[in-house]
């Protein structure tokens, strides 16, 4: 399959960049879109094509029963994903650098260079890369632990296809750009994006082991569950849930911080905040509705309180729900990792009123979930839980 590129999205982004009022931001956008993206995307497209030439065995790789982890940003999806990823003999995941280099040829070459660097140069290149990594991600690790060799969200693999929600963190034109509502996209476009995504996953399985299960974590994909079931009918789902009073205002706070760096005044932020809030209701409801509508699909709902109070038991329940055997080696590793996960503590609270939204909007829109998960009752008896949420991404883009 050829490399996918969303030309409609690309030209829409250029039009939005040209209309940007802030000159410095406008020139930056136009440089990235008109110079850097064509170069990078063309390079990836060539390498993607060459995969079929150099690795004919790739055609035999199948994506079987992938596991998609969804849930609102800051609901514990990162912690769950990284605990499951420790079961390395069973699961295959993308680490960050592999997402930015989707071709199998690229991944093979990078690993070969790393081996040569270690053997011949004493890790000289590795030290330079680690120094760059610290400059690039070090300041944000208290919010989201990010690194080139740490498992990350699959959605980034679509970055140079111009179909990734991570573009919203750079060009936050919410309401104009929609990376979230894939279920509403034309059938042909949905199929092209999901077919390309499957090709990227196949390459990763070729690299990590064809018998492994692909493990995907994406808060953004909470809006795509129906489409994922359509494309992967044997998929399994893990849905993380957490009191939305803790997740939604926190996500809005993170997004406004990024918008302020772009020089956006509060008046310009308001419509985007409304779009993001409306999207949040859907993020909570859609995955649960799809699991109820498709009883043939195996799924597991993970309550954030259970995840942080007893991580090992929460993960064991996921294995039971998804009909996965749990090895004794992984059980021991899980106990040690779970203890560290409990050490995170929540430090910040926000309210919707800070963002010009109605104070009671969360309880009105998600009333059925407050009753189902008894979040109000939990608040009455507790002042806060551990916060692996600091490791959640802000990549929920869309309309």
C-alpha cells in the first residue's frame, strides 16, 4: 500500500495558516506546511514504498485481535498502557521515534545505526540524541513523561499524513479542523485512513514479532470506536474512566496554556474551549455506548480509582475481561510497577467557570455516568486519588 496523505486537510491547514492574524505564528505555520511537510512526507512515502521491495514477507503479517485503549485524556490511559506494555513477550507497541518513522526500512536502519554506534563509537550518537531528547521533552515530563524510546499514542504515526490529532496542539483551530469525529467522515476516507494505519501496525509487528498483539493507546480514538470496530472487527477495547470533574477542566487548562504561548487572547480561546468541552462529553459516552451495542466485542472498563489504589488488581481484571492468560513472571513485575504507580498524587484542581463554561455542565451532560460510577459519592469520602493523569496527552483535537 502507498503512503497515505490527506490533501484536503493539508490545503485547509494552509488556508487557515494564511489567515492567522499573528505574523510570527503565521510565518511559522507556512514554513512548516509549505516547506518542511512536503520534504518529510515525500521521504516517508518513498521509504514506505520500498518496504514492499526489501521486505516481501511483510505481506504475510496479519493484525489479529488488536487492543485499543481509549478514554478521556488524563483518565489513566497512559499508566494502563505502560503497565500492559511491560508484558513485552505478549504485546507490541510503538515507541515515540517509531511513530515519526512509519516505514519498516526506516526503523531497521535506525536500529542498525544504533548498534553500530554502540559497538564502534561507544554510544557517541546515543549521548547526543539523549541530550537533544532532554532539551526537547525534559521540561514537560512532570505533565507527560515523553521520550523517544517510551511507548506513545499510535495517532502520531499519522502525523506526516496530515491526519493526526497532534496537529491540533500546533494549530488549534478547533471547529475548522476535525481529527476526532472519524465516524462522521465519508466511508471512503475512513477506509483509506484505517487501511494505512493497519499497514503501519503490520510493519511494527514485523519488527517486534508477528505473533504479538498490537497494543494501542489513544484518547483521541475515543471518537473513533465505531470506525475501529468497522475496520478491526476482532478488536478488543480497554476504556478508562475517571471523574470528569478532574479530567475535563484539567485538559482545558493544558490547552489554554498552549494557546497563550501562541499569543491567543481569551476571547479567541472561548469558542475552542466550547468545542473541546462538547467533544469531551462524546469521549466519555461513545466508547461505552459502542461496547453495549456490540456485545460480541470484548471490552474492559477501568475505573481510575481502582487503577491507582491497586494497579495490579486492575490490570489482572483487564486480562480476565479480555480473556488473556497472565504469566507468573508478568504478575511479579506488575506488583513492583504497581507500587510505583501508587506514588503519584494529584496536585491541581480546576473548575469549568475558569474557562467561561457553565459550572454544572459536566453533571448535566454526563448525569448517567455520575450515577453509574458514583463519582459524587466518592468525592464525599475522599479528597483525591493518585495522579498518573500527569502522564496523559493533550492530543484531543476535533470539532
